C-alpha cells in the first residue's frame, strides 16, 4: 500500500502499473465514445491534488484552486465548495 500511495511514478513498479488514477470523459451519456482520457502515474497521495484539480477543471472550470476564499467572488466560493465535495468523491472512489 505504501508504494501505491507514495510512488513518484507508478509505472516503475510492474505489479501496480494498472492501479493508476485514470480520468475518462465520455461523449454523451453512453460509455461508447471517449472524449478525453488522462492517466496520473504518480501515487495516490503524491498525485491526489493534481487529479482532483483536473476533475474540477473538467466539471466546473475551476482553474485556480489555491486562491484564498477571501479573494474569491460568490461564484468562485461556490465552486470551491464543489471542489471540497470533489475531494471526498475521488477519495471514496480510490478506496472503494
């Protein structure tokens, strides 16, 4: 489990190569046609924020997740709350 969490590049370990985080965006509602696919090769802990930021950018257009709440307008604060929900969702999907 330590290698999966902390690896800088999981492709260096053949036994866990297929356990990388993959994000797939499909066209339409079916899963027959892929629009975009991205594979994060770093370990779950090492690449977690990158994965969540990528998902949030796809869904909500959040491009600056590190901006402080006090500097955000109302719509940005709402999207930041969605990012927190996204963090929880990705965590649950990784360890489900």
